[in-house]
């Protein structure tokens, strides 16, 4: 049974600071929902597209049995190649290309409607409150892990970079390459997007990060890439096995996952529900616990139902019961007085 002696988030932080321990953070969808639950609900992107009621789109999701947009696009491209090679049929090719264009249009439309246009849609008070929340992790020399695809965390890290400056810095592994792209190189990092993120794109041999320019906001540049058949690197939906297959096939994602497996110090989890399709995250935490690099785990709950779920989950975590604590995540007040 988990230790419930810590009631508030600040009690947890104070305890770990007294221990002079590296403090690491894992955030899930609840981090973004705390900012705006109407647009950042779990699987909002795929649910939005499914709700369009377009029969072609619904057939694609059903046939491929996945909400991984890049996978669906690859399947369609492969089908066209087979069709051209074995049984050329212009009408069938037209149908497939039309389906692909519909899905691409739907993806851009979903991102446009569900995501704030730019960083300044976040109130200054909310941005500063979130930076204050993140600062403890960076100052301790810990790392920040996220399973979210949205831009909120990235926006705050960039917008509040001056106030977040510390001896460790904000390191996501991307730097400007010879081709003017922000290219990832495995090295020292303290920011990890475990399931990818909207500004990340795989070129097949490397991972790049979309950047701002003087003409467009970041989100517009992302939509422009999608329009050119370049799709964001993010792991959506599917079982834990399907997620791990995507992670294992990408150097950036596998590097992030490996670092979670080798996490040092203590880990605080907020807004991540450890659902039935999240066993790969539990596996990574257990490997860190087995290596003795993970000292303790603190899990934030939002509702009583969450609390009960986490209490049932704790025996699956390979740490001594007294090293697993739960607390009320609402007391973290991540975004300050966020308007709902």
C-alpha cells in the first residue's frame, strides 16, 4: 500500500529538497487538461477526426485498426504501389488518393480547432505560474518527461527560458545543423517527449524540430509541413505493444524511453493515469527501480477514483511500499488561477 502521509504537492517538493535529491517529473494529459479541459481531453485529436462522420475516414481507422496517422498514410501509399504493380486501376488509385487527402485535411483541421494558435494565447500569469512549477525540477538537476503531443510544455520552456535559467539549462537535444534544421543529436538532455510532439518530425534518418520564423507562428509551420505530406512524430492510441513498436523504431523516441528507464533520484507523476495501454511506462519505471537508480515515486491524483486506481496500481511498482507516495495533484496549481 502506498504511503499517504503527503497531502499536498508542496509537502512533496519540500521533502525532496531537504533530501537534496534530483527531482524528475512525468506529465501526462492531465497537465494540459489543467490548462483547458475542453481542448486537451485524452485522445481529443483522433476523437475529433472520428466525429467528423466522414465514411472514408471512419473506414480508414477501422481497416488499419490504428489512430496513428503516419501509419495510415504509409499503408495507403503502400497499397497504391501494390495496385500499380499488380493490377493497375486508375479509379481505385483515385479513391485511395482522395482518402489520403481527406485524412490529411482532417488532421490539419483538428489541430487548428483543438489547439491554441500561438504561445500568447496563454495568459502571462498562467505562463509564469507554470514556469515556477517547472523550475524546481530543472534546478535540482532532474529531468522532465512528457507523453503529450501538444505544444504547451514546449511553449512555456521557450517563453519563460530566462526565468528558468539554471546551471543545468533547458536541454532538449536539438541544435541547428548545416541544413538550417533544428536536428536532434543524442547527448545531454533534461527534456524528453516520450510519445513525440507536434513540432517533431522524422526524416527517416533523423528527427528535426520545427522552429518559428519571422512570417508564421510555429503551429502554422507545422500545418504547412502536414500539407506537404510530412507528419508530426507522435504516438497516439493503440496498445502498449503498438506504442513500443513505434518507440523502438525511432532513435529519438527510444533514447527518451531509455532515459526514463535509467532515471536517477525521485520521480513525481502528475496528470498521467497509468491506464491499461500505459504498461510500457510502468515497465520503464520498474527497470529504474530494479537498477536502484530510482529512489522513490510520488503519484498525484485528481479525483477519489484516481486515488483508488493508484492504490491498486502500487503493488505493480517494484519499489518498497514506503517509497511510493500519493498526493492531491490539484494542490500543485500548475497554471495558477487558470480560467476554465
